[in-house]
C-alpha cells in the first residue's frame, strides 16, 4: 500500500482509501478498501491529529492477512512520523 499524508488546518485526521483496477475486480477492490479502513480504524487512536491521509491499495493487499495489513500500515505511519509516542 501507499500512504500520502498532508497536514490540514483542523484538529481532525481524515482518511481516504483508494483501490485502482490493478488490485482486481470490483469485489476484490471493495474488500481491499474494507480491510484498509478497518486497519486504520484500529490504529486511529495512535495517529497524530491534524492530517489528511490517503491510503492506496496495491495488488498484494487482498490476499494478505489482516495482521500483515495492520503491521504494514503501522510501519508506513511510523515512517511518516504520524504515530504518537507512547
């Protein structure tokens, strides 16, 4: 997956999820987006506020386990410096 982050002027962190045709059929793309949304929801409390995030699903995502998706998303957020220190 790909993460695009940009600071916004508010106190909320907004998240958008995209899956292109390269990911697969419509059913596969929708599943990939659902998995990404659920993974982000589970990590939302540990993400800094005031950011607009776009998550772009890539082809291997639909066949990945949920735990792998959460780990990969957490790694991307850490790399972008968006995870709150705890």
